[in-house]
């Protein structure tokens, strides 16, 4: 039995997206830049997808730029806004301590190149406030970039309010909405967003395709040379099938957003309630302002990678913020930012659900987590110290 | 990063897990901040033979597997043999470890040596030089692993 509970890492491609993509691969394989009818047909399809995506996000088609995914969109938006700010002598950037590395590392690189970066601290639930943003904005601030929802702990930030603060101050505002789009309502117009990143594979599209929404009011720099694609800003033949799949997956997700969110939230809360019954466990992230599918719990006295390996032996796919699973040797910067000590951050478990998750799967997870935690604790000297205190 | 079958075997079925109440030597190495702690218990008879060994470990798959393998390699052997245990012998017996997990094997070697040191101290004796560990050795390896990761990142 496989229980896939790692939808924040990636999702399965929906039948709708596959059905949309297959004819492009098989029949409409033209290059949208070609002058002949096969190419022109592909261009029409591409334009259709762009228009659909724009309308689903509250944007205009000319504000939609296709990318290879969320990471590229983040890098592009941040670098472009920073470079343009610098031209006016503005070299200050604002973000938070809990951003994805696509944002944090892009900022770090700019810092090395003479920019000043303010990373706002979050509270113990992972929230940043519009007031914090307002207080941090300076006359030389070139960009505010704050994620819509956190990928690890699921906390949803007050994006519309932050956007309003930025707009009032005349500072461009970018949001990494990779975890939010398709799961909670996102509308760039209503939420005062100037730039937004998204990735198709987080809402049942394919990997390797994403979008940068970039307001027409702002100047976008060229990302890569080599062609007139994406209004001359990003040369290279478009991933037409991937883009069409993205549009179809987004349309389906947005059409069912309330229904899916309601269903997934019930499963999420059942899972949280069951897991936090385990002795010395805690929920990470805001209990209310939270992505419908995100569960993140810490168990004291155990280490996350061992937990993941044992869950995998039972067919359960999950993730952790422990050092061993983060691809680095430190535990998750997000868990440290919300104030968890290192040793507790090592024992985190993230389960991320989707509308395909069933209640039977939740029961299966609940049935297996407690005995595994118990087994790991029974051989943990850290746990022995906790219980002997 | 993938673990060898041998590592997974020792992770799934760790040998010698537990506590020895009247141990001849006990030691705890590592720190929770880095995410690995090993506690090793030795029972040593009058002939300086390790008749029993148990461990408790907080850590990743590799930390549990290296602890388990280290106990297997020293059980029934002499104290002198146990002091010859190296981290590379543990890695070899496990049919390899991912590069970022080598520090776990260093910790396993240290747990054994520290427990032997404790055995000497408990009897009012000075431990032999080979039983004295650099407490920061696994951290140094860990830092080297981190530096290698950073270098790989900078290259990429």
C-alpha cells in the first residue's frame, strides 16, 4: 500500500491535465514561433492557455511569463525588481526568515552584490504582520518579497494587507505563491500583488513549468537571450504541452477550490488531532491561518529521517525538516525561525494532503505513526532523558 | 542519497539495542543540536572480553545503523580489539555510507572508545591513549561534510 502524503513536494498529475497535454504532444507539436499553420496552431493554443491563466489569477495575458517553475520565477522577479531599484539608487530589499531557498538564496546573492537585505522575523506560528513590513520600508526599499504560504509549516501570510502596505509606500511587492495557488484563493488584483511565482506541479500539473506574473506597471528585465518568446524577455521554445497542462490543472483546481479546501481541511484536522495526542508532540505553524493540506508536527526525542524511513517501510511517503532530509546538515531554517530548539526541529514530520487523499489513508497514517514514534523513542537516549526528568 | 542494503538491514533490525544496568563501561557521545547522540554500554569480564554490548541512539538511519554495526563488531572481542575499531571499518562493514553520513561512523567509533575509557576510569585506572577520543572529531567531520556541500553548491 502506498499512501502519498507529500503533496507539498509535488502532486500527481491530474487526468484533466494529462488529457489536455497529450494532444499537444501527439498532434499539435508545432513551434509557436513558426510561420506555417502547424506552428500557428500551437501559438493559438499557447495564447489560449496564457489568457486562461491570466483570468484565473486576475491578471492580463501580457503579464503572464512562462518559466521552468517556481524557482526560476522567484529568481527572475527578485533579480529584476532589485536591479531596477538599484538604477534609482534603491538597494534595500525586505523579506522574511521563512522563505523558500529560491528566495533566500537569490537575496543572499544580491546581498553579496551590494544590496542590503532585511529579513523580518516571524512569530511562533510563522506569521509576519503588515505593520512589520510598514516599519521596515525605507525610502531606498526596492522590493518586498514575502511568501503567500509556507511550504513547511503551511502558515498563510496576510498577503493582501502586506500588498496594500507596499502599494501605499510605492514599493514593488512579490509573493512566492507556489504552495498557495490552486489551494486557496489567489487574485493579484484583489490582493495588491505586483509579482507572483507559481509552479504547475504543486496543483496537479507537470513538473518543469511555472509562471511569473509581473505587473505591466513594472519593468521586467530579460531573463535569457535567444529569441522573441515571452515578449522577448525569455528566449527559448515554449513548453507548450506543460503550459497547456498547467492551464487545465489550474482551471480545475480553481473551479473546485472551496469544495477541495473544505474536504482536505477536515482530513487535515483529523490527522492533526490524532498526531498531537502522542505524548510530547506539537503542531508547527498556525492552526487556523493554514494551508488546507498541511500537517507539520514535532515529536520530542526522535529524529526525522529515521521516522521517514520507518514510515516509508509502511508505504507512507512524508517529509521532515530534520538536517538529514534537508540536503544540508542543519535542521529546517523555518522550524528554527519559529523558535524551535535544534533537537526538537530534528524531530519534525510534514504530511501534506491533497484532494485525492482519503479518510482511510488518514486512518492508516494515524495507525502507524504512534508505534513508530514509540519504537524510535524506546531506543533514544534523548527520550530517556526527557522521561527521567 | 541512498543507503546500502546492509545499512537498511541494520536500521530496520538494529542489533543490541538496549541498556545494561550494571555495565562495566558506559559513554554517551554526540549532541542533539547536530541530530545524533549515541549511548554505548559494555559488559566486560575478568579476561577483558566484551561479553555484552548494548546501545541507544537518537539520530538518522545511518546513526542507528552505524551504532548497531559497531556493537556487532566488538561483541565477544577483547577490549584491545575494540580499541582498534575504526570508523572506516564500520563503513566498510555496512557496505558504504553516503558522504554526508560519514560523521555517524566517527560517532560510533567514539562511542566504543569512550565506553572503554569509562571502563578503565571506573576501576580507577588511566585509560590507554588509544581510548582517548577527540570529543569534537565527529563535529569536525560534520563541518567538513558541510563545507563539501557548500563547495559543491558554489560550483553548481
